[in-house]
């Protein structure tokens, strides 16, 4: 979608240095080239030189009329999402990315489109239909080139269904419609835990928790006020790096000062964390946070030793006693890169079952929904391989014995920080007694256990001599 009004403004800002936006086909060809999706086998100095390593999704796309910058582009589930934000200042010299407000607006709009399209990515007909509706949706979301509503899912796909804008001047722009019915509030705290374990004396294991509080508030009124509190158990790790939704009307400054980049001290704000807000009509993430929990939920060790044509593997996993022993799923995946298909496998598991993937390059250890009473499980085995073919996975980082086990799990009704919503503390300034539903979940994300018998590709050594 092109906005002539935006292009005229860009030309006004940049004058003689203005680079016109080429035709759609020419822009697509240039973008694919810049993203290395075509001609990636050819070395092109302006694109492939080591002095130009991209640390963001912002690119400079070379066209016949000059270099278009900043082009915001990324890939997701086989699709490319891209936009060209307006820079409301001169482009020579290029301003810092953080000063270009159009970038954050463009990213929010693209993420809204991703959220709208992604659930249908496995159904081609449904996805095609959604993409066909995007033009109508963008007229509402971004009528003259400025994003007004980045929650694409909340918009109506047909012009016939578009209601008149509310006449209530107190209704905020993010409440696209009003609700009629019994008031109810649904809150879900989702925590994701990332982990790197090395099982080595001179390398520090790392883990981090990332949380998001999702809300859906069905409440009557044009601008209902809601106050929600997050609580922590006694001596629970404080929440840090808190980022709140724009609908939050006020917040304790001390809450926003806690940063994971600085060491924790006794003065860190530890709650309760109060959020007064006027909720949007659709579901939204009230806030995001991180936390430095004292231990990872599952401690593990992985040993892989090569003996002739065979590999000997040993995996030990232990669930920490403070963790709820009730999983929706829990499995460990053990990939074998740069080798042929598994030709022979002998193994022993103390718990669960071991499966071999269809392409015979991955072992899937299904632990199930509970650890045994001992909270410990183990796997030992020997693996030998056939001749490698093109279809078998390769990896430029994990070569030789440098390898890992990756854990996948979800624990419903549990958070690693202990963070919870006190249902009695939810205040709604609207008629009727609301129904409050609160839940939580812990999900693994990039949870790696590296082979302790080989060097991991990224290590963090202690500051000891």
C-alpha cells in the first residue's frame, strides 16, 4: 500500500537528496536482493562486506534512484513483512534509529499484521482470504499513512460492518467499540524461561525469565477505569525492566526504575505492582517484565563422547523441588548435526519414552506430564550413523562434539517468579459485580543444555584468574 501524501512529505523534508519509491515490482526485487533471498551465492560488496553487519531489521535498499532508508523488514513463517517509515528530518547525515518515531510506529503496524495473519499460516485458503482483506483493514488502521490502530484483529474486514465513530468525547481511541453485558476480566500471566547450561566449573550457567500479563476486559462504558495488582510471594524475586501498555494512566516511578542491567539491592521495588488503566476493547498485554530467579526450573547435564564410529550420550535432568510437578508437556530433543541418518540406536531411559524422528537425525525424549518422585530422569545410549545425504541437517556452529539438548515444556497454573493476580484487588469502577478469571503458565524458550565434553560456541567465564 502506497501513501502519496507521505511521499510528498518525504520529498519536502529531503529536497534534492530525496530518493523516490520505485514501482512495487522493482522495490520487491531490490528488497529480496538486500535480504539475501536471491543471488545469495554472489558476493556483493555493499551488501556482504563485514563492515556492514546488520544488528536490527532496518535496511538500506539500493534502487535505481538511490538508497532507500530506513526500510523495516523481517521474515516470519515464510512471509516477508516490510514498510518504509517516514523520517521527519533530513536524511543526511542519517539520524540515530532511536530518534525516528516512524520506525516504532511501522514496527507496531507490521506486528499487528503478523498477529492477524499468523494463526492462519497452516491453512493456505484462509491465509489468502485474510491477505485479501488486508487492504480494507489498512484503510481503517492507517488511513493516511499514520497508524491509528495497530491491533488489526480488532478491526472489521468489511466496510458494511464499520460502525460510526463514537460520539462520546471521553472514549479513548484504543476502545474501538463498547461492550454490552455482564462485566468480566480475564488475566493470564505468561512467563518464558530462557536458559544456557554448560555443566562446567569455569563457565557460568545463565537463565532469565520474561513475563507478559495479558488482559481481556469486557466492561460496559466508554472509558471504564480498572486497577489491577500483581503480587509476589514473600522473598520472591522482584520484577525488572517493566514496560507498560499505553492505556495505563499512572504508575509508581520506582516500579520502572528496576533494571536487570544493574545488580539487585535491598531497595529494589518488590510490589505490589499496581496498574490503573482504561482497557482496550480487545485482548492486550498490560505489561512486560523480566526477573532474575535464583535457580532454573530444570537442571541438566549432557555428555557426548565420540568413540570410533559411535557416539556415547548421557543426559541427566532434575526438576527443582520448588517447581510444580505437573506439565502439559515436557520433552528433550537431541539433534545430531552434520552426520548421516541414525542407523543404529541402543539406549536406556529411567523414565518416559524415546522416539526417533522421521528423518532419523533427532532423538525426542518424551518425559510426559510428571517427573518421578525422585524428580530425576536419565538417558544413556550409543548411536551410530549411515551415509549423510543432502536432506540431513547441517549446522556451521555445532560441529564435532559441540552439541546440545533442547528442552520444551509448559507448566499450566504456575509462574517461576511466583507472580500472581490477587482477584480481590482488581477494582472496576463500573456497574455490576465483575467475574474475575486469573491464570498463569510457564513455558520454555531457547532452553539449552550444552555438551560438557566439548566447548560451547558462546561461553561466559567468571572473572576469576
